[in-house]
C-alpha cells in the first residue's frame, strides 16, 4: 500500500496509473498536478485523483511515490520546481517515452536523489489523450521498461516494480540507450510515418476525394496520427539521433521497393511481402509481455 502518490500530468498515462492503483487497492491518496487547471478539476470530479494541487511543494510532501507523466518538454521545469521539496523517503519515477534525456536531467538536477530516481516507460497508450481517456486497465498485460541509473537503489527499483505490477503490467529492465534505440524503431518511427502520410494527403488540393475513399487499411495505419502533437513533438526531438538513423534505414527500404516497382520485378516483390508477412506472424505468435530482467 502506497499511502500517498503524487502524479504530475493527469492525462492518459498519469490518470490510468492512478485508476489502476486505486482499483488494485494499492494507494491511499492520489494527489494530481497538471498545468491545465480544468484538467485537474475534471480529474478530481471523475475520481481519478483524490486531491488536486497547483503547488509543487505541497504536492510532493509526504508522497511515497512521485510519478512524472507530463510531456517530455515540461520535464526540466517540473524537476527544477520539485527538486528542493522531495522528501528523503520519496521515490521519484517517470513515464517518458525516451530515457537518456531524462537520465541526463536527473543527473543534472537531482544529484542528491539519484538513489531514489527510477526512470521507466510503460509501453501502452492510445490515440486519445487527456484525463477522459484514462482507464484502469490500460497497462494490463503490457510491458513497463525500467532503466535505472548506476546509483538507483534496489529498494527504489523494487517499489516502482511493485507499483506497476499492481497496475497489471509486466516489468523488465534495460539500459536507457538500448531502450531509446529499440523504441525509435518500433514506436517513434511508426508515429512519424503515420503523421507524414496524413500530412502529405491532407495537403493535396483534392485531399477530400482521397480521404473519401480511404478504407480500413488507411484507418489502421494512420490511427496513431490522432495522438497528441505536443507529446510526439517532444518524443521525436528527444530521441532524434536514433530516430534519424531508423528513418534513414526505412528510406533505404523504400528506395529498394521503388526500384523493384520500376523494374516490374514481381517475384522479388512477392518474396519481400512474404518475408514481411511471415515476420509479422511470428511476432504476433510470440507477442507476450516480457516478465523479468533484460539488461542490454
């Protein structure tokens, strides 16, 4: 039982974390902080949080666990405000989609609290954002990656693991650098591609005609382009080196496809499609959450 949890950013992730802990009976009080006062009020009305707070110092006072779940672009400002006020017993964690930048901020702004800082990333989400999108089962059977610093204590890691486990998630552990490289390929790049495709079509003079005939394939591929622009702006910029590398690899693949099309090479196209289909089928067949430690 966590007597008090303070959550900065009461949106999809922060709100779902609160609801999941409440449903599991794993928290006594949830204090919510959000730059949007209306969102804070709504979170309180919906019962997502038990108390709203605009004062960072009051919010973290007495908190067993502090979760930073706001967009990455706000991370520096929030950490600077709460750093002098975090209790010596409080554990601090985050839910950011990139980890190396968060680790650098912690080393710069929390030098005396690194033993109690546990960077983490829940691999779960939805295209909708805000507290109204929050739900208690969002993390159930999903992975949460923990990327601790060398200074992070085992007790702090254990507390964060237990909190996510109470939410129904599976936790695993890896380095921040490996996390960012993997997520650039399987998460950040797909979002970038979805945004780019919709932007390209929407910019055409006859865009309405194209969208009128778009079917389920287009809808499925571009679903994630409905995600928060601010959040994904921050994610892409935070992980831009790894993302540019993945984008360049993808461009090479597109160039190869273009050459096959120009050559009319039916056999090579079919073979490529078959390999991709089989690769996806194998992934789906073994798509089980990682449960345990995976240091890379």
